[in-house]
C-alpha cells in the first residue's frame, strides 16, 4: 500500500517528516544548494557528506577532533558565507561545541564585525546563538582565551540589549537574547535532544556559579523592559511571550526584588479592571496561548503572596471550566502544584471535588495527579480525595465495588467500563496502564491512612494484580506497597 492510500485510509495518521539530510540530497539533485547564501555544488555536497559521517559517530575523541579541525579548515575565510547557508549553518552549528580555540576566535572575529545583519539572518543567527553559548561556557573555564570569551559574550548580549526595541520583535534576534538570558542564569534548555538534557547535567548547570557580569546584564534587561509603555502587549505576542518566560525564570534566580515588580505589573495585565464585572467570563489571559504560557511561568516563580492574589483574581470560581479546556488545564495544574497555603488548597479542592469524572473524561488527568500530590504534601483532604475518586469511577457504592478502585485508577476507566471489558490474564499483561493513574496510586499509598487503597489491593487476586501491573509504570507502585 502506498503512502497516499494509507493516509486516505487513516486520515489521522501523521505523515512521517523527511529528515534534513534526505531533503538536502533531494534538492541538490535539482540544482538547489540550500536556502540563504549560495554555495558551490562541491562545497554543498561536502557539507552533506560531513553530516552523514558525523551522524555515524567516531571510534574515539581524537578521531572526532581531527575530523572537526579538517572541516573548519574548509570554512577558513568563508565563515560568514557558509553560516548564511541552510546546510552550511547546520554543519557549523553542529561542530562548534567541538571546535578548538583558534577556530572559535576566527568565528568570533568574523561575527563580531557583522552583528547587526547576522542577528536577523535566518541561518547565521543559529550559528551566532551557538557561538555565544560556547563562548559563555568557555569563559568560566581555565584556558588562555578566558577573557576573550567573556568579552565576546558580553559584547553580543549588550549589543542586543542596546537594540532591544529592534530585536525583541524579530524571531532570530529574540532567540539569541533568550539564549543569553538562559546561559547567564544557568537555566538548562528544555531541548530533549540536547546533550545537557539529563537530570544530572541539568543539576550541574543549575548549581554552577553565576558570573557577576552576566547577572548584571540579565538584571539590566529586566529593568529596561519593565519601563516599556508597550509592556502589556508582551504577553500577547508569541516571540515576546517566550522571551518574558525566560526572563521571569532568570530573575527568580538572580533578583527576587525585581521579580516582585514583574509579579505586580503582570498581575495588573492579567486582570484589567474592566474585565472583572462578569464572574463567569474567562479573563483575556486565558484566551491566547502566548499569554497562558506567561501565566504558567508566573505560577512557577511567584512568591506565595502573589500566588494567592492571582488565584483569587484569575482562578477562583472558574477552576472547573479551566480544567476542562485543553489550553488552560496546565495552568490549573501549576496553580495546584505550587500552592503552599493549606486553606487555599482546600478551597481549590472543594471547587473541583465533584467534577473529577468530567476532568478525567476530558483526558486532563494531570489535574487529578496534582490534587493528589497536594493532599500528600499539605496533609489535607486525603480522605475526601479518595472518596471523590471512587465517585468518579462509580465504585464508592455499593461497598463491594470499592475493591475495584486500584484497577479503575490504573486504567483511568469507570467500574462499568472495566467490568464490561473483562480481560484474560494474558490480555491484562498487554493492557497499557495510565501514567497519571499509576502515579496517583503511588501517592495514595503515602497518605496518612491508606486503608481503602490497601483493601483494594488485597481485595483483588494476586494473579490478577500481578498481570495488570506488569508495566514500567508499576515498578515504583509495588516498591511503595511492599516497603
């Protein structure tokens, strides 16, 4: 069956995206040698081959070093030309982390003289972003060029700061500024493909000492932006929203005093006076993805005083509605996760307790997990939470149904659905468990009085439970139960 007929048969199936390398080869055959600056066909083919070889890997670090040095020799005196090409920039960006100091110096000198156009260039901006990342990292290490690396890093960040009005609205310049804020504040990138994405690497990055000169630049960005007359519009634009999110996380680490000023000003933006009249109407902050993302970051970094204020002004009385909307349910999760006041958590719980079934039906089970975690963390509403779960799965009454809670929760299905789809032991082993359901089960076993959960476990046959929980999600569950 060909791809076209397969898509017609299953319209919901996502078409597999062609790899960058496949596209590069395909367009080369047609005489197209990448977007951006023009490369000779031989140079283009060379870069494509370099990507193929690099992907295959090397036997040792010495082989990789020699390979990288040879590639950069080919770009000598063509640093800008190659960086402004679609394929050239991909190769250079990929190899810069392994470049020696001499290569780095050549690129820093070349880019340093052409900053204004390169910050906006669709391709060269990616190379500049990586160049800043590497120079910042090397400026904190012991090497002969330590001061040169720091000087270049500060030069780029301050150039963008002095031209903030121009580059914050530009996609490429905006991303370079975000990178400066992240690396200056030791905030790990969220890229799952990044070599720094592991838990240990992230912890090392976060705990590394922050260079005072870099911290001053971040604070200067914050002070400059706070005085903008168009500040309320920053949440409404995707580019400026992303920048604001990174800035809030950076200020949370570097300047709690300035962060509080942002909390106050953003709260005013989130809750305009003319929007408070209709209590059933959602505020504008919930109507656009860009502003919702800023709100979620606000909830992550806000001191308890401002968390309480935003709960009252934005969420109270609207939690159920927000919990059933795809774009806003994550904000509800973050509100619950970061709530530290027991009385506020209990108010949130009371507003949502009768709506667990609707929330689960919408597939927003992360909210149920966040409530469970809050019950454990604040030692509150633990009994009512279990009862609300049982009601949601229709296994509270009659009492004989209560032993089915663990199976219903693990599969996130009602008692009737689990009973109607009675599975054999072999089928149970193949059944995929719900991630949030198994995580909630782990939490329930840590409640002060987990008697109903224990009874549910003991009320099911050993073989049935064993087959149902042969899953990667279940390892920690059994660990919690037995220990």
